[in-house]
């Protein structure tokens, strides 16, 4: 009897990211419009583009879910109503919603569209699941703060509910993303889709001044008195000086940089326990990132079904894309956490180009992503983590004017001349 695999739900910030996800094995993609989703920094999809996206996905047997997961103010409601009216007649397969008011509106304006509950709703207990179930929700994205035992208990309590789990990507320093840091510092509310991610910037501390509890002297030279130290915090890319002040009364102060979630090791558990959907974070990531991560998780799931699960293989690919440590987050019991660093720079395999289209016999138009020197051996990123190689000397490069060259630079279009049956439109080269 064949194994039933979870849906692999991948991010699509724009059409290029959608194409990358579908090429490398997504069975569903989530995307948003030009506004009213929690990723205002992405290009998003206008209404004609949305129909194109649905057609592309459905042609491959994949689903499209539309995000209306802002936590809106009163002024946003007319725009939400307009969007829901258009979505009712669209080909999207479901709506991702967080706010109860938006859910109520969806029942009026798009009653036939299934609604999936966003992680922003912070569903972490059985009463919350039951509340949403009673309102007609049949899929819930569980809070990232839940561990394996809590997830298993909810699965047993609500066998008729579909559960969706984030398995890879950034972890917010708040309850499932409900964070005010960006709003406080930059007047860009995360809960309206405008997060500037200040938790991930680089900072330095600078000493401002201090006062001693025991005397009125400023804290210049150490004098052994208990005291209070004021520290300033500056951010690397800003030029306005101090943006935070910290009062330090203890020997230590701390800043944090979240690790990224990575649960690829536990694909057999998710399959065995009947999780409906495994979700990858990253609508603002590059198409090449989406390709790498989708390929790793698709292959991992397919390998579970084939009885040949190989976690080290998937982790190598994921560490190649990582900019922070990859962590098991809250998933493991007893507070245990496994963390892996990104690959060292000398071991990384950067994307050099994407194949756009075949333009002649053994000729392919390419978009260059990083410097490509002619003498380099190149891997073709084929789905299934297959990585056939183009050896140096077996291919040629031309610039956009059709001139033979030995180096192509990022941002250029060029031509790859290569007699290989391993190439195909949409594949990345590294």
C-alpha cells in the first residue's frame, strides 16, 4: 500500500519564486496580492498574475493558497472586502486568514473558498483548535512554539482537522510572529505585513554614561560601587547614531539573533503521524533559495516513501543556503535543541545562473546570479537532488551581444553553449 505524503507547501513571493517552487517539487504554494498579506516587501501578484499562477500550478497538480493574513485596522476592511469578492470568482484553492473579522467577511464574500488558519492566530491548544473547528476551519497552522508531544496530542484530539506545520525558515522573536519591534523602531508594523526584521540586523553597543547608586559621581573609572550603566546600541546601516538605550545593572546584557528552523530530519515522523501539510517559510527569499529548499524537502519526502531516507544529504543542501544556524527550535522534547551552522565559505556552492530557455541547438539563454568564470566545473540542479556536472572545457559562454567570453557578471543575460541532455528550462546552475 503506497504511503500518503504530506503536502509540501512552498513560498511564492512573485512569479519567479512560484516557478522555482513548482519546478523543484512543491505540491502547493502560498502567495499574496500587492497588499494585505504579511509580506508587503514582496512583489506579490496582481489579479491577472494570480490567474496565471493558478493555471501554472493546476497544470502540475499543485494548489494555490492566497494569504489575507494581516491583522487589520478598520481602515483596511474595505480593501479586504474588495479582495474577497474577487477571490470568490478566482481559481485559488484556499484562503489563509488569521483575523476573526477577516474570517467572518470571508464567509460573506467568498463562502465557497476553504479557509486555512494562519500561524498568526497562534493556535497552541485544543480549545483553540476546537474554537476554529466550530467556525468551519478545517486546516490550522500550529504555532511554532509547540513541541512534538503537543502536536501529537492535538492530532489525536482532532483527527478530523488538517494540521499544517512550519518545518523550515525564519523564527520570529514573538508568539508566532506577533512582534512589535519593527513597529516601535521603524513605524513598520509586522502584523500589517511591513516587518523590517530589526531582530536580524547587526548592532554594536556603545557606552553612554552611568550613575552610581551610592554616590552622585558619574561612573568613569571603576571604583567598586554598585552602579547602573547606560549603553547605547547602534545599527550598522544607520547613520543617526544611537537607536536604543540599555540600562545594565547586572554583569551581562544580551542581544539575540534567532536561528532558522530546520526539521528535515523528522520527515518520517510527520509522514507517520498524518500531518496534512509541511510549510516552508520564505516569500521574501530568492528564487534560488526556494529551489534549494524545495528540492531538499521534496526529495526527503519521496525518500521516506521509497524507504531510503538520507538526512545528511538533505542537510548539506540546506546548510548551503543558510545564513544562520539551522535549529530544531521547540520541536524536540525536554527542551533539547540541535543546531547546525551554515557551510563554511570554502564549501559553499553558490548559484551562478538560471536556465531561461533553449534558443537553438545546444544553446541556452541564462540569467547570471554570481560571477561565472569559464574554467569552473558547474553542477546542474536537477529535481531530486540530482547534480550532474558540466566539466570545464565542455561548455562555452557568450555575453548578451553574442560575443565569446571567459567571465559573466551578476545581472547579465548570457548564452550557455553546451551539448548536454541534462539541461532544461528553469533549472539553476551552481
